[in-house]
C-alpha cells in the first residue's frame, strides 16, 4: 500500500473518490457534505490531499481544508474503499494528512466534525479533543458545506450550536495527552441520545 501526498498525476482518481464518498454516505444513511470531482482536483493540484493506492487501485483518501485565513484547517473527506477497510488504513491516512497539515500550517488549529466512531477514535489518538461548535471556525464557508448534509435542518434549528456531528479540535499550543482511548460505548450512547432529540420529528 502506497500512501502519498497527492498531485496532478492523481486527477484520474477524482471521480472514484467522489463516488466512493457518496455511496458510503448512502449506505450509512448519514449526512455528508457533497464533493465534486472539480473540487477534489483542486485539492490534488495544491498538494493538500493524501491518497492511498494499492498498485493503481484506489484505496483511500483525505484532504485539507483551510478556514478563517488559515487560523484553522480541517482534515476532511476521509474515505477508505470498502475493499480495504478494517486493516488500519484510515488510521495511516489520517496520520499522514495530520503530519502534512502541521507541516504546511504549523500555527493552525486542526479540527473535524464527525458522526463516526472510527474517526473519533483516530482523532482522539492523534491528540484531538471533543469541543463545542463555538470552538471551531466561524468561517461561514465551512458551515455552508453542511448545507448538502441531510441533517442540515438540525444545525439551523440549533443556530449552529450543535448537530449530530461531534466537533473535535487539535490545538498546536496545547500538549496532547498520550495513550488516551475513546470510550466507544459512551460515544454511541451520546450519538443515540442526539438522534432521539434531534430526529424525533422525522420519525413520527
Ligand atoms: C470510517 C472509515 C474511514 C474507517 O476506515 P478503516 O480503514 O476501516 O479504519 P481503520 O481500520 O483504520 O480503523 C480505525 C479505528 O476505527 C475502528 N473501526 C473501524 N471501523 C469501525 C466501525 N464500523 N465501527 C466501529 N469502529 C470501527 C477500528 O477498530 C480502529 O479502532 P482501534 O484502533 O481501536 O482498533 C471507513 O469505514 C470509511 O471510509 N467509511 C465511510 C466514510 C466515512 O465514514 N468517513 C468518515 C466521515 S467523518
């Protein structure tokens, strides 16, 4: 498996990246910000993405988004192709994009929002902490990305204070505590409480 900083030679993978993200979101039944191949190609062109390839076969991807005049960056669009899941690939991709983010934007806070336990676990081990949305970027362009998510009405109803996603933040100014593990049970319980609270109208 080759995990590299992506460039223009990877343009041919833009479509499969978008398709894999879209199909996975549908299968999970969760919300997701929509990405177009043009948008992905921009990330490849700027060296702001990491791609995993097994020979020539697409295996995984993640990219950097820059917000609030580079005061914040996000590692977004993490996807591992179903054929390559459960082998630690997401962890390796996230590690690589995390290192790239720190190298390119050493002073930026790195954040992400997620509904997924695997991502929560990986972020936590990298030194991210769960935070309220008010600690994330207030760049309206970031929050606009949520408009294509099926849970966008929740974010609107709560005046952008909370949603089904959990916000996580790595602050380079704070020394991360090592060896911490996420409590998966507590995370799933919290997720189920949020779903009951925010989605009850849709179930009726
Ligand atoms: C989420 C995803 C990226 C995980 O990829 P992966 O390569 O299978 O993940 P890894 O093998 O690196 O596993 C990372 C951790 O998550 C755990 N994990 C993986 N899949 C899991 C699942 N479905 N449920 C619970 N935990 C899971 C692993 O056990 C591991 O934890 P550990 O270190 O405690 O053992 C992949 O399933 C995917 O692309 N899903 C669809 C897109 C998506 O959800 N993206 C995230 C959007 S925020």
